C-alpha cells in the first residue's frame, strides 16, 4: 500500500453533518457494595468528556489532517457548550446550531470502575422542526465550500430530512458518504457510499446464507440505491467492499480489542479523507481498515492520527 497521502489530505475540505453527542466518562475505584442496594459503590476520581457521533467523525477527520466543518444541532445547555469548546480544541470548524425550543444535547454518561463499564445513562431529545429548518438553510452555502459530505446517522433526528440533503449535495456535485441507521435504506438513494455494519446490513437485506448470497444482496442494494460503493464493516472479520468492479475483502488488522466505541466513526472519517485526497475505493477502504484496527485498542471514542497510520 502506498504511503498515506498526507499532503493531499491537508488540502481536502470535508463537511460532516449528523447527530452530535457528548460522551462523558466518570472513572473511579470500587471497594465496597452499597448498603442501600446490591450494587457496587464507585468513588469517582476522574472525569473525562469526549466528542461522540457526528462530532467524533469530524474530530477524526481533523486528526487525519483534513479541513473539516461540522453541521448539526445541540441544546442551549452545558453539554452543548462543552461540545462546541471541544470542537474548537480539535480544530473543527463549528457550524453547529443551538435548538431554540429546549432540546437537550445528546449525552451518554458512563461510570467505570477498575476500567470496566458499570453503568451508562443516556440523555437525548430530538431537534425541533424550527432547528431542522435553520440547519437546512445553513447547508447550501457550506456545501459550496467543500469537496465531500459525510452523513453520520445515529437516528437521533438530525438527519430526519436526509433525502433532501443528499439531493442538494448531488445538485452541487458534492459526493456523499453515509453511515446509516435503521432499515429505511431508500432514504440514502443517490449517495456515493453507504457503510453499514453487519447488523445494519441484515436490517437492510435480511439474513444471508453464504458469502455468495451476501454479494448478490449487497450488489442488488447498491444498484437500487444508485451507489458507487457499499462497504460492510464486519468487526473481527474485516471489511467487504462492493462496487461495479466486484467484491473486495480486507481482513481485520491483528490488534488487541479493548473498546469498539466509535470505531465506525474512525472508519468513516478515514474513507472520507482518503477519497477526498484522490484515492480509489479499495485503497481508501484498506486505510480505513488499518485505522479501525488501531482505534479499537483505545478506550472509548478515540481518534487515529495520520502519523499513526503512516507508522
């Protein structure tokens, strides 16, 4: 594989749009069981916030050297303010909107003891129609300044109007990469690539009996949606790419798996950066597979840098 195209990556301009989250971690020690209920008591010693969802995709794009903007919606609250501050620190251009009608920023709070996750508490609320209207108005001028659009769909409501987003991008000649959610794949018609994991692929095409059966179903879906490429991420089995040229499979990198949180975000970001840098689909997927193998060895929603990929 050729060296990572860092100089071309630095010239790439990418817009990430989708569901923004804040991942909050509380780390502590577990030394006793609560007298109130049969649950462990965690004495919190350290707190850490990380960007999640579309914000993590954008953070990964920035770490790989590209110019990146993030368009999405947060609440007028402490987690939303924290997200925007962290985006600035990560070098992501902030095109994030605040919902004026009381939406709460999506927050996933995890409590860990002895490096084991013991509890997760989620706070989430979909954006208002007013916020979605404002985001749609913001999209057109931003699209005029980018080479590629990445849609990160976590089914939190930001991409409720994804069909019109893809149509607008196509009209302006901007390729679209989608990390999908749910089984309504006709919503993504006209994208350049869709990147389901195995579970999401089963939601889309049903259970397959063999690799040949999967290839037939994948190529049929690719044709129905008018995609250039369909990429299935398959955890320890690697990744399988389907294009008009056929099927290409890459085995997973041999790394110790510590945490798969956000690995799909890293894969999506790497494909986006390498495609914007001019690589073909198979080579872009090979770099994404390498990046995914690195990031699962890290705790929580993490990033991979261009320097790590090149080493």
